[in-house]
C-alpha cells in the first residue's frame, strides 16, 4: 500500500481549514475584510455586530464542505 503524500497533505489542509471556518467564521470574515477603508466600517473595533448572520452561515457551510472534501481525500489516499 502506497500513500500519496500530496493527497494526504491536501486532506489534512482541507480538514484543518474547514474546522477553522466552522469554529470561527466571524474571525475569518474579519481577517478577509481587514483592508476596507475606515469609512466602510460600522460599529466599534472588535464588534461582530457588523458581520451578518447569513455571511457567517455561508462561511460555516464552506467549512463543512472543506471538511467533507478533506475526509474524502484522506479516505482515498489511505484506501
């Protein structure tokens, strides 16, 4: 049995990134929107009220997809 190292690393990366997206979607959104102009910002620094719930759910959904893909790639690499 030979394990394709690149596929196994892709699986680990997918699961890890997916778990991050599921566990901390507001932080990921905040990091991705850090370059906005100061006039675009609403609320206080560190306030998550500016992140809509729909956007959080979208990021969490993407995280679930990445976890699923990572688990699939891991299963293929080890199987």
